[in-house]
C-alpha cells in the first residue's frame, strides 16, 4: 500500500497519534443513522395510523385530519428519500456542486443521529462564488464521517459546541468542523484533482476537522 492509499483510507481522529479507517468509520456511522431513520419512520407510520383511526371513528373535522395526514405523508416521503441517499452507491462520477448543498444534505441526514440533539451546531457559510468538483455521494459520506467524529468529540468537550464553517480557499473548497473554541490553523490536507482530503488538528481549545475538495475555476 502506497502512502497515497494510506491517506485515502484513513484520517486523523483528533486524538494524538490515532487514525481511523474511513471504511470502519462509515460502517459505524451508517448503522447509527439507519437506526435513527428507522425510529423516525416508525414514528411517522404510527402517527399516520392514529390519524387514519381518528378519521374512521370521528368524522367531525375530516378536512383538518386530511391536512394532518398530508403533512405526515410528506414527512414520510422525506424520510424515505433520506434512506435512499444513505444507501446510494458512488458511481465514481465527478460533478460540479455547491458546498451549501453538500453541507445541507449531510446535516439533514446527520440530524437523525441519536446524539445529535445533545450538541449545539451552528453553520457559518463563506464565499461560494465557484462550485467544487467531486463525487457527490462520496462527499456526503465523508462529511457524515467527520460530523460523526466531531459530534463524538463535542460530547466529550465541556462546551458541547460544534461550528460548521465552509467556503472557498484558493483553489479548493474547505469545510471545517470546529469543536469547542478551536480555530482553523495549519496547512490544509493535500488533495489531488477530483479527490477529497480529510484531516484533524487538536489543541487545548478543541478540535478542528477539515475536508478539502477541489474547486472549479482559477483560485483567488
């Protein structure tokens, strides 16, 4: 295995001297998210069943109940779409995309993580004058891996705060997950054309997880 393969297959966890297999990290976070989505699906189905029973036994306000049924059905459809996104397979195709969309998609899926509600997450978008270039499914997957790692770190941190900061930096798009009072510092992880690079830095103030994606067009 070459050094490049090692970089692609592992990422620093933020704990000094420790790395994590990307495959192992994805297996764990995807299983957790499937359980969270299954629980949400169960709740939606139960609610729809309750509304249907109320319609059967009490027809005093069928319009209101029909509207409630419509709302729950749309929520159920959204959950099914999230399940499809989670189980999608990468086609290895590189597409132009906005970091806003990539981060929003990952955040929406990660909201079903059972420990997500214990963490205060703020999103701080930056410059997006150009799109980034990458495999959309892989990008979302690696964002979810780092969100999971950052959530775990935030749970152990006194402030329990996670900031998601993203935008363009020269010829790359950068997403940073800042745990506690950590600030972005140091060199960015290197990424080849069309590749995605992950990294993590630890300081006394907290952790900084970084994802780097090539940007389209000339860098600033």
